[in-house]
């Protein structure tokens, strides 16, 4: 099992995806997701120019050794570009090892800890009737847990809310499914924390009145609040029993969560922009969060995210892996195998990909009665159709950014 070929495939069916494909001298192939939303080509260069030459001729069986070699020999550690590139190599090697063993990856990771993975979907609406329709649609699709994002009076374009104008501007891809818009410049959105803090509890009150007390509800504050604002939001949402409040403050400052924690018992989830165990060191040890939001794709692969989640398990902190559409089907498959095998699985974010994406990446995972399962095909269970992928060249796209009413750039 010597790595004989390493190809970096860029394709843009519904959005941009970067995939690493490794082939061994005995003909086994493995796939890894290296998609970094809005900065895709930087990972392509990292892989093509600096990692692929190091992989050729290496023993594909030595996953841990390869991980340590790529992490330590670069000297410049961590960061989203580096860790997405290492993740792609790691997942491709696990895919190869599981194929060589003739078993689905979750079996190699210790076997199933549950029969399926609880997943949550994204409901959104500018006004309540639209939001209620969106919640009902998700329930009809089988979702048993739902994230709620709402418009805020006075704000026109905000994170997480679809609109018809945006649908047309982005070639028919729903904005609440894909905030990265194709084009040469990032879209500008609006923000006002005080208006949001006044409005959001009324939305959750209405949703609870309409859908009852049992449905698990989540919400993403998307890094836009100060610690004291986040504390106030968590406290004001307590009557509505959230499954979690996500990214309530900018994630860089782990200490901020001490203040939030002091004032609210609303469960907290954070970490989709983190990429190593070091980013979690304080918030896990001090039990400042309840869910780890990292994706396999952005956190050094199966090898490293498992290390984070094993650390978290000592503190009864569970997984809540990031799973928007910019996690490719390859990254999602890796997440499902890991989630099935760990004991401290919490919930999986799930936004179904579009038909074009599913034709490029042929998948074996199942979605049944609100539960995801990675399937029983040896490896991670995803095949990349290079002919289909070749139909969709890279298209420049950026995530949006926020400005306040006075023109100040704000966290998005
Ligand atoms: Mg989020």
C-alpha cells in the first residue's frame, strides 16, 4: 500500500468543493474533503504545491505517522488552511485502510455505538408565518431537531434567512443553505445587536407556542455578540429550553465564555472555526461549553477530531459536528463514521446537498426517520465521478460580511 498518485480535484456543482484523491500501487483509492468556504484555492495550493510531493512513495497504512509528519514538519502549525489540508490526507488514508480491511470505516473506529445519528436541519423565515412553514417542511422531511433563524425588524439582509432576490442572484441555490455568493466581491449584510436581542426571545416564544415543548430547537448567534450580550441572550432564551445556543461570541476569546456561563444555563456550542485541540483546551477543561462544533474537514481529520472529542468526553461534552453544504459529501461521510463510533455523540448538523453535487459524489449514507447512517460499503462510502466533476469548473465565491448602520464592519 504505497501512495502512488495524489490528485487535487476542484469542482463547483452547486458550490466549490476541493477533494484529495489518493491511489495506492495496489489500486486502492481514498478520498478526503479539503473545502474551506471562500478560501478554497489556498488549500488547493497547500496540497498541490507542498503536500502531494511529500506523499508520493509513502506507506498508506501509516496514518498516525503521516499526520504527525505533516503537522510537525511544516513548522508553521495550525490554522484553517493547514488543518484542512492535513484533514484531507487523513480521511483519504482512513478510507483506504477501511477498504483494505473490507469494512465500513466506523467498524475500524470501534464499531457502532448507536443505530443512527440524530440530525438537525435549518428552518428560517423573515417573519413568523414563513418560519413556521419552514419548520413544518423540515418536520415533513423527517427532521426531529430544528435550528431556528429569524429576520429582525429593521434589518434587511441577515445571516441564515433566505429571500427570493438572493435565490435568483445566486443561480438558484438557496441562501439559507449556502451563504457564500458567487461573484467577485463578498455581499454586504446588516447588523444591529440590540434589535436582535429584543426580537429573538419573542420568536422562540411563538415557536414554542406553535410547536409545543418537545421539539429540540437550536439557534446560531454567529459570533456577533459581546460576552455580556451573549449572557443576556442565553438567559432570555431559558424559558424556551434550547438544545443549544451556538457561537454566541467570537470564538477566538475562549475566556469570554466564563462570563456567559456565569449568567445562563442555556447549553452552549462553539468551535466551527476552530481547527485543533489547542483551541478547545480552556473551554473543555473549564467546562465552558456543552457541544464541540468542529468538522472533520477543518480539524485535521478523523485522527485529530477524535482526539478533541475524547478529551471532551471526560467532561460530558458531546459532539455537534459542523455540517453545512460546504462540508462536501466526503467530509459528511467521514463525520457520520466518526459520530457512529464515538460514545459522546450529541447531534449532527445536516443540510442535504443539491442534485448536481450528489451526481458528482455518489454516496451510500442513509437518512431515515430523522437518523443518518453512513452505510455498509467498505471505506467511507463515497465515490467521486471525475467526468461529472469536470463539468463544473471553480467559480469565485465569498461568504458575506456585516456592517452596522453607521458603516462599521462587524463580525459576520
Ligand atoms: Mg454556525
